[in-house]
């Protein structure tokens, strides 16, 4: 049963926005730091907690998911960088197909390996068209995946890529500037993509201020992703969450 996908799709259709926090296990210093982020998510009514990353050098992936489940009721969604980032204790997994690149390993290769493993779990598998958009310098995602992000001045390429992903049956489009991005995805790119697709649009990467977050939401992002750097800047999470709840009182229709 696609509970989380249905929920996000319904909110998108109603013009309501969602907030997700991405916890990268490789960037978590210890359990107490992770717990602080979890508690902030609970206090600020975050909609989803994503767990995963492009590179994983620590053996704490499952531990973090268990910590989240033990300390909150917020749905946990796996944001996998490869096929072994799977844990049945989570609620769902974004089955990411890197449609902005031409590396078959991240278009279908990793998926073939992961499919039989996922089949044996209760995880909700959500097909997602994942698009990397240029953020000014190479990010971990572009380096690990060996793909070239879409240039921000090539709006038509971003739009066509998103449209193709939807036509292939992908249920969500996720545009990402990447972890540690110098700049977020420009509002004009977000708006153009949103106007040409009928599935939810997730936007993340480079969102370092409330102003940038609001820009992305008003441009058409259905779901905004902030990184676990919110531990260093708790006010960002607090203010963005407040603004999203305020905006949801008067939903905006971009299409």
C-alpha cells in the first residue's frame, strides 16, 4: 500500500507543502547529535525524516534509523546512495533513478541488485526521478555517480528531463543541488518544471536561509529538504517549519 506516496500526492494536489530533514549518516558525529536533530524535528512538526547519502564510511545507517523510530513517530524514508542502504525498520525508500545522468548504474543497475532485497521487506517503494542540477561545483552525488548535473541556464533540459521521468511512470520528481551545494536550484527552474509535471516535486540542496527556502516553496516545490546541518543552525528549521505551516493555511496553485 503506497501510503506515503498517496499522502504526498494528495498534499501536492491541494497545494500544500511538506518539510523533510535529510540525515546523512556519514555526517553524524554521534548518537547524541543525531538525537538532537530528531528532537528538533519532533518539536517543529517535520513531515518526514530521510536517511542516506552518496558515500557511507560509517557503519551507523541502521542504528540511526532505529534511533529515529524509537524517539519519534515521523515517517522514516530511505534516501539511498547505493543498493546496500536498505533497512526494513524504515517506512519507505525512494527508488531513485538518476534521470539527469547517463550512467546506467544509477539508472537501473543498482536497482536490479536492490529489487529482490526490497521484495522481502515491508518497505513502501516509491519510484523517483532524481535530477542533479548544477550548484557551482562538483558535489558528492555528481562525483560518486559520475554524472554531469543539468546547467541552471538550460531550463528546457530540466523541464524535458522531468517530463520524460513522469512519462516513464516515475511517481515523484526530486531536483537536488547536492549536499554542500554553493547555491540552491534557481526559482525559475523549479517553476518551469512544476508547471510541466503532474507529480509531486521535491527540491533540496543549497537551502541555507529562510529566504531561499521560501523562494523554493513559492516557486513550486511541494516538499523541501533541509540537511542535517540544521543542528548547527536550529533557527533555520524552526523558521522554515513555521513558514510552511503558515503557507499551508493558504495553499498556492503553481500550475
